[in-house]
C-alpha cells in the first residue's frame, strides 16, 4: 500500500465528491451499456475504473466528458446535479479528458493540438501564437516530449502523439482529470513521468479517474478501485483492500488462468540472423539471431529503435548497412511484399490506423494479406478467401456473429485477433508483433498470450515488441534491450529483471530504478515547467508545404520562359493585364473551394453559382440601375450565399456526401439560371457604365480587381491562421471524430465553409459580369474543373485538413500561365481540359509522394545519443 493510498483511505469519507455518477443508466439501441452505476471522484484521489472491453468504461468516460447524457440518474459536480451538453461544456466546468484513442489532429501543429478549444488571444482578438507555442513547450517538457511546438503532429509516432494528448489535458487547469488508457502506447519511462505528474496533481487536490488494463500500473497509481462487468458496477473498494487477483475475478466473473502461459524451450534451428544492421538516423550495429520456437522480446524506451528495426526486417524501410540472413540465405527486401513472400509478417503497433480497415468486414480484413491468392479472374472469390483465413480465425477463438460483421463493432481484443489471423494466413516463418496487447482488456490479453505461446510451440519464430515490462518478462525466452538506436543488451529470461531491463534501456549506471523514479517525482513536474520563464519554443524545420510552393513558382517559370521565347507577346503589358484580371477571378472562387475542401468536402456547383449570381445581378441592375455597383455586388453575394447555404445544409445536417449534393446542385443552379434567362442575353448597353468600369480601373498601374482579390486572400489567410474558427476548420478536416470529442461543432463549420464558398462565388459572379459585359445562362460553364485544379495544384488535400492561401494563389497562377502560354504558342484550345486533368493527377500524385516521404523521414527519427561501437550478441546462443 503506497503512502498516498493510505492518506486517501483515511480522508476519503470526509471529502466531498468533486464529480460523481449517481444511479446512472444508459441504453444504446436497446442494448444496456451501463446499468445503475454510482461512484464518486474526490479531490486529491485517483479512482481506477476496471473492466473488460465492453464493460461500460468508455460510456462512463463519455458521460463525464459530455459526449453522452444519462437516460436515468445524473452526473453531479460539487454536490449539484448538472447536465453536460457537450465536451466544451465539460471543459468549461473544469473536467479534462485524456482519450483512449487520441482525438488529435494530424495536420495541425503540436502546439495547436495542445491549445485547441482554449486558444489564448491577443488584445485584437486574434490568436496569440507566441503564448500558444511557449505554453506548449512547457507542457511538452512536463510530459518528457522534446519536439518543436510547430512540428506537424502527424509526423510524430503514435506514442509521441499520446504524450501530446496528455499535455493537452494538462493545459487546462482542471479540477477533475479523466485518463482513459493514457499509458497504452507509452514506455515504462514515459509512464513514470506521467505518474509523477499524477502525483503532483494529487497533491494539488485534483480529482482523477484512471482507466487502464495493466494491473501493475493500476495499483501503482490508484487509491480506490471501481469494477464494471457487462455494464454493471460489481465492486468498489480501496486499492489496498482489493488484490489484483480479486479485481480480475470481479472483472471476468470467474477465476483467471495464468496471464503468462508456460513457454517450451526453443528447439528449432536458426531461422533469422541479423548482422550489423544499420539505418542512418534510426539504429546502428544491431545484431541478433532467432530460432524456431523462440520468442525474442524487444525492450527499451519508445523511440529507442525497436520499431525501426522491425520495419527494416519487414521491408518497409531499407537498412543502409548490415546483413539479414533468412534460413541461411542473405536477403534484402525492397518492399513489404517481398518480405511477406519470404515468410515474414509484421503486426503494427497502430491497430486502428495501419492494421485494420474499420468499415470492412471481418472476412475482408482477414483476407487483405492474401488477396492475390483469393483472386480469380481479377475478382476476389469469397469462397477462396474464406478457405484461406477460416483456420487462422478459428484458431483465434474469435467472438463474432458473422464473417460479414464490421470489424469496427468488435472489442479491442477481438480486433487484435483479426489482425493476428490476417498475418497468420500468410503462413509466416517469422512473426513480428509490435505492442500486440496494447489497449485490450486483461482477459483478451491472456488469450493473445496463449496464442503467442502456441505459435512458438509449433515452431514459429517470434519477435515481441512491448512497452509492458511484465509482458516482456513473462512471454519471452530472451529480451533484446534497445537504447538510442543501439542494441544495449540481450538477456536470457532467467537473468532478466525489471531493474536490469530498465538500466539497460536508460543507461542509468548503477543507480537504482527506485532512485530514478523518486527523482522524477521530486521534480514537481508541472510547477517546474510552468515556472520556468526561460522556456522558448525551439525552431522547427521548414514545412514541406513551403517547399511545394517554391516548386510551384519554379513550375510557373518553367512554363512562362519557354513560351515567352516562342512568343514575346506573353510578356507584353496588355497580356499581363488580361492575365492579372483572370487571375483575380480564379483566386477568389478558388479560395472558397479551398475552405470547403479543408473540411473534407467539395463544391462542384461553384461555376453554376457564378453563372446564376452574375445573371441575376446584371438583370437586377438592368431593371433597377439606381441600385448602383454596391447594390449589384450585394445581390450577387446574396445569391451565392444562398446557394452555398443550400449545399451546406444538406451536406452538414443531411449527411449526404458533398460530391453527390453539389453534382446535383451544379445542374439545379444552371437549370434555374436558364429558366430565369429564358434565352436572353444582358449586354453592356443594358447596365450602368459604372458597373462595367468596376473591373476596368487601375491603381498605380495594377488592376483594381487584382487588388480586391489580394485583399480577399489576405483577410482569408489571416482568418484561417489567426482565429480560433479558422484553426477549428482545419481540425474538422483533419480528424472529424476528434473534433467531436472536444466539442467542435463540425456541422456548423461545414455549413460556414459552404456559405463562404457560395458568397465568394457570388462575388466572383458580379466581377465576371462586369469584366465580360455580356451575360447569359452559359456564364462560367465548365469553370469548376479549372477551380478544382487550381486548389489541388496549390496543395489543398482532397482528404481535408491541409491548404494554404499562398498555395491557391500559386496554383491559380500556374494554370493561367499554362492556359495563356498554350494559347500564344497556338496549341489547340481543345487540349486545355486534358492538360488541366493531367495537372490535377500529377498534383495529387505529388501530394501523396511528398507526404509519404515526410512521414517516412519522421518515422526514422529517434533521439540521437553518442555513437558507440558495434554491439553484437546472439539471442539464440543465450537461449
């Protein structure tokens, strides 16, 4: 029993609950998720909430977070019943959440992820970027993550992202902190740092709830334990009064068999040998051997090189130096496909992001690794696919209703079994398991361990990467410990202890782990970090988007220079003036399209909206010339805004895919325009001269229309970068589910994006009618392809979450340079659409290529320490 547990036990009856569930019941679709649960969180105390997956833990967390509301009973805060209507409402009341699957935004910076939802503002009500970055540095130092605050979050490893999630929860000065499996992807050292923070918060009187599956961690941090089973609360006791074995019995409703089944001594021949394997910036001089029937553990801190070595063995990354010998033959894999065909399988640590397609069925997921064998005549044969994966799935003892059941409906443990079955279907000789029990309950963990032991018993060679120290000690014949990219030691099971592994992983000399832990706790992590006035955000490398924009400038030059040599008229003042006006029109409407695409949508109706706005504005001025230029522009903007709102309402609240909606409204708005026009044209003689002069004027030699476009783009860029709604727009596109978890109202932002796109298209319609004078129902027909091309070429991602105003401007400039250049060198205009299509395809391919290179480069990054000499050991010999 720890000192803090004893203190909590002594004072618990006298402490008033900070937050509690009172006789709460919650039903989803007739299924009781939670039945009459009642427990309290008290200041200065940590309550551990235990239960198998599906027991109701996540429902409790989401009740406290404001995601769900009770059907019966109540949530009580400081003795008063409250209704939490949203995550933002919970946050405003001082309830902070660390979510199980980080609800982070990969396309935003680390600092923005920490601050989103409560971003500090300057006196001008714009975001205070300096304070955001400085506070992020302090919090990152608190949780032990060293990276620039402006680094894009998606470039971090999953464990590093979990640390950012923790930092985000600590950014709020909360009176209640809910931790939903915060340690699932953390190493032991990172867990200790987190627990040091927890102890600090406990001393400050914060009420906390900890949801976890690792019993060692639960009893390390908890003062009280609450146990759920099948949606019912089946136990509550002080941590010192309920043994781990008793807690497990309450969780599963029966005696739990040995969590770590016995391992047979490896009797097989050597299957894999690695000699002096190195990859620049990731790991160096790694050597070990692996025999049939052997389980070799990879231990060490996250980022120590464990996963990087596994990726090199599986062909995802290429080693720069060293040899891989498989069954006596030296091999070199150029891809994961080659490694699979050679008999190596790799289960990634990121089950949701890299191992499963959540919308696919169990059968579809399990057969992904054997699609080639399951395909006949170019079509996947269901019977063949089932024959290939049925035996591995049966071996997993999966709990499911049908092979057609969506894998997203399974518990975490059953999802992991589907992943294992998928790779076992390839009949591997070597199986690499990266954190195979991360985030699954203790019962499922025992089942996975039994599967691993059975596979080893049948002669499979297994590499087990785990941050769970008891798992490494209990499930491995030998443990290879990594430190800063080097193989620090290989220990046989008989010699491996927690202290020995930790010392090898941290190079802490002969200082005891207890002393190291005490030193961590003594730092006063939060206060020390926040009190340090010298903390300054480190500089980050330039973002790849900047390199892309420089590439666009180079592409413009590559088009303009040859065309100008062929036809010098390209650089004449008259031609530049005409191109500038066309550029202004394209920039404005493309900016609106960018807003929509940032939210993971698309607006194919922009050209029809331009045409409808242009005609109605010109027709109104024909009938009422006294309205003047301002009146005409306002009419056009109003028409465009109404069109955008119509699109946005159906997409955001009707949940109809935007490509379907706007493909329909493309024809609807164009048809409406034709009906209003009735075949009539509005010529320059029918509108006021001031309307025509609106786009013909110049200021200091620059077309006024281009200056107007520049103002629009500047305001838009400022709004996107320096206002909270602007950053939330990117968050919605980057991770819609994560946005919902923190209370960002996705529907409203999507509606706002479509309304803004419509308004800008309306403004474009007014300018179009003024520039081209003659207006009919065919205005801007087919222009949507040009707009989409400009936005995509400018770097806005179709998948959402990414886009810059500068990129849109350069994308529009490149397309007009191509159009103008082809025209002046007398290329057939009919080729233009084909060229635009080709440019779009090339831009998307470039986006995918650059993103993949950036991700791979960042994945290979680890903390670099002093270079040491080769460290060679043989795990097989140690066995």
